[in-house]
């Protein structure tokens, strides 16, 4: 008989039909009838290969086997399993602090590029700039008409809004304002053309008389005898050389008149278009700003539009007062036949800053002196008095709430605008300066104060 395995001496035999190894000894019954008085020791049974396999599998599953050897390895493998489980279980992550943004400095320097690329792109930029300058120079006249039309539309916008606030449709309000403007222009031209024709005829009729009067002067007679001045002047006027030099002949005069008519028509058409679509144009300009700054940009744009509109409206008021006063004065001193046309000339000249009133005075004084010396002197005195009234009372009263431009900047901006763009440049120089001053006060100065 073979000696049993010492490691399995305490094991209970497992039934062959179930294949289960008992893990613990069955509990004894607490009933007195079923509890035996004496339990005999079981006979040692030789473990089979199947029972050994089941014991090994039980050990590796961490089950405690009876006996000291089984308890040792069972506890060892159980602890190993717990350690492995702890290692495999993910530990809670610590809160990740936000990483401060890294400021990436642009270390690319101009010297890192090849000389060829620098020269190529530099030359390309110069060519693009020159092309833009040439293109702007070619369409300069059209751009000037567009800017002038936009300024006129802003100036006429308060008249349109006067009707729209009274529930008149904007299209009908634009029609009323346009008809009124065209009526004023047609009335002025109708009165001006006959005056110009009569004045030219009178001038041509009086030129020989003036030349004869000059010939009676001793100093002029000596110059005429030495240089033959009077005869040369008569031949020059009779040959039409003055008209040729002034207008470039008949062809040049025709081109000048055609360009003038084209400019007037284009300005009127663009003014009507801008006047009708001014709200849409403003909204398109507002949308050019980022959404975060759109409210601020809308405020600045509205202030600029209000300043330009106020300046143009104020100029219309000043011109209306000047032409009305001139019309009344000329009817009083005996120039009633030319009063309407001369008032229109005064209105046109008064749009020109600084020198407009002086030019109007010269134009009216020439007609006055042609009538009589007393009328000419009275005309000069009247305009000198009116200039003081305009400079110290009328202009500050009208402009103090619309354009806040110092007097020195008014003079300087008008001179620069006149040199760059002529009369139109002088007209738009003051509202442009007012817009730039507004941007300086609202944008640049707060930024400088906060820095």
C-alpha cells in the first residue's frame, strides 16, 4: 500500500460524480437526534491527478487550502492578487493647473531672408504703389465728383429727414428736395446767362472807349509812342487772341463747356442716388467694424456724419443769408436789373472759404463801377460791413454746434485743400478736418491718457 501525500493528509475525499472539492468541513448539526456521539477518523484516501489539478487551480484563485502549506501559498497568492489589482486600478488624477500661454516671439529677422526675395518683394510693392497712384490720378476727377456728391447728400439729408419725421415716404421726400434744388439751379442759370451776355456785349462796346481814354494820358501816350501798346492791344482783341489763350479756341471752349455740363449732371445724379440710399450706405459702413466694436464705431461714424451734415447745412444757411442780403442791397442802389444774377454769383462764391466773400465783392463791384463810380464805392462799403457781420456774428452762431475747429486750423485746412484739389478741396477741407479732430478726441487722446 502506497504512502499518502503528506500535503493532502487533512484533505477530505471528494465524490467522484460531482467533481467538487469540499472547501470546509460540514457544519455539525445542532439537533441532538442527528448529532453522533463519536465520529470515527476517515481513512486516508490517495489523491488522484484530478484532485491535485483542482487543488492547484484553487490555490491560484486565491482560495485558502487546508493545511499550513496551503495557507502559506494561499495567502501569498491572495496578497499578490490584491497588489496586482491595486496596480491595475487607475489612481484618481490630480487637478491639472492651466498652463500660462507661451508668448511666441517672432525671431524672424529681415537678414534671415535671401537678398533676392527681399529685392523681389520690395520691387513688387513699389510697382503696386505706383500703379495705384497712376490709377487714382487717372480717375481723380471722378473721385472728386463722388466725394463732392456724398458731401452734398449729407448736407441735404436734414431736409429729407424733416419730411420723413412727418411720415412722408423717403422716396417722396427725396423727390421734393431734388425738385427744389433743381429749381434753384435752373433759376440761377436762367438769370445768369442773360447777365453774362449783356456784360460781355457791354465790355466789348466799351473797350474802344477805354482805350481812347488811356490814349489821352501823357504817360500812356509816351509808352504808346515808344512800344506801340494801344495799336498792338487793338489788333490782339480784334484777332480773337484773348479768347484763344483763355479757352484754347473754339474747340477748347466747347470741351470746357461739355466737361462742365457733364460734371454738373454727374454731381446731381450721384447726389440724388446717395440721398436716396444714405441709410443703406451708413449700415454698410457700420458693418465694416468688428462686432465687438460696432457700437463704438457706429457712434463715431454718426458723429462724423452729423458734423459733415451740420457743416453743409450751415453753409447753405450762410449762403442763403448772404445772397438774400445782396439781392435787397442791389435793388436799393439801382442794380435791380442784375440783382438776381449777381445774388446767384454771391451764393456761389460764398461757398469758398476765406476768399469767397472777397471774390463776391469784386464781382459785384465791377458791375457797380460799370454803372457809376458811386454805385461801385457803395458796393465795396456794403460788402466790407457784411464781412464783419458774417465773421463775428453769423458764422460763429451757425457753426458753433456743428463744427468745432479752431480758427487757425480752418485757415490751414482750407489752404491745403485748395492747393491739392482746388475749389472743391477748399470746400471739403473744413468738414474733413472736423472729422479728424473728432477721431483724435474720441480715440487717440483716451488711449494716450490711459497709457
